[in-house]
C-alpha cells in the first residue's frame, strides 16, 4: 500500500537553530498536509500543499512540495521553545496516511 | 479549542471488556474520522464517516466498530479489549472530505489493565 517516509524521527536543537523535516512518497501525491502536535495535545492543521513546486510560508515556517509531487519539507528558521512538538505530514491514498512524525525539542 | 468534543477524557478498563468512545464534530462538519495513537504505532487512521455513511477504512480491527448518527455525532466501539489496545484515541472532523482541514478533538486516553 501507499506509504510515506518521514525523517528524522527526532531532532534536538538549540534555540535559534534551524530545523527541517522531510517526507517522501514512492508515488505521486495529489496533495500533502502538515500537522503539529504539541506534547500532551492533539494534532493541529498547519497547511496543505497542492501544486508541483509549491512553496508556502507562515512566519518562520516554510513548506515546500517537490516538483514531482513525491516529497515535501517543512523548514523552521531560528527555532523557539514554542516550536516544540511533533510535526506530521499526511497524504491521501484512499485513506489518510500519517507520516511517523518528527519530534522536535528545543533547548533554551 | 477546535470545536470537536470527545468523551470520556480517560477510560480505564480490564481485558476482555467493551467500551464506547464518543465524539461530537464541529458544527457544520459532515465528516468524522477516528485515529489511534500509540507509542509504537504512531498515529493510525481507523475509519471515516461522512454524513452517516462509512467513507474510508484504515487499520481498524474487526473487534472495533464505529457509527455516525443522524445528528452527526459518532461513536467508536472497542470490544474484547487487549492490553495492546491501550492508546490515545482521537476523533477529528472536517467540512466535507479528507482534502479539507481536519480539526482534532482532545482525545480519549484508554488504559486496558
């Protein structure tokens, strides 16, 4: 079945450093969504990417969709302690498939 | 606050028992989704209902069943519970289908002893 690989599984950074998580699919995607889950919380929608090569920004967060629509990335510039949590990509292949998530911890 | 409510917040039960988790979607949302989140399996999609009808099925065990009622609230029934069913169960809702933003509830933490 369709799968999505998300890396890294964990990332520990010093506050102010950048952070990137990647999602890769073996098949072409119609779209990809990103969610964030704070510790002890529930997933919260961040963004949806639909077009090939699309780049969207939300303040310090930059989301990219690959030209072949098989991969995506989320980049956070100058991390803050409020960025702590797990970031998931989500694809649709008849059913919703969440990536394994990247858990980000930020040391003040 | 996402507008999605789930009850109960916590549930502790024994192996072999049956429990029912309840979810009320955001006002106006027609789709409801159920997810299971455990440490070793991550966030797993279980099932989606749209306006009372089953729309998509994920990794839902045969011991589990769900339904969506005319008022659009949904229930997830878990039976013959095993220790491995201990997890956080999330409900989410969206306006129409999976391409829409999903709004997650706070979850029900199930502990099977």
